[in-house]
């Protein structure tokens, strides 16, 4: 599930032409956290998914 979420997140971000930093600033998280979510190193919280 985590890897699938990361793949979908990266695809979604790419279609919108957002950098990890842009997405992180919009979501009030660190760019490092976004990177960890995309690689599956970190699990998304319910709030992050929404």
C-alpha cells in the first residue's frame, strides 16, 4: 500500500508540474517527508492522504 501511494503521489505531482518542495509547502510538511512518502520510506497519515 505504501509503495502504491508513493507512486500515485509522484505521478499526481508530475502531472501538475509541482516540485517536492512546492507540494510540501502547500501541505505544510517538509520536502524530505514528501520524498520519503514517494519512496515508501514513510507511511502517509490519514490527514496527508486527504
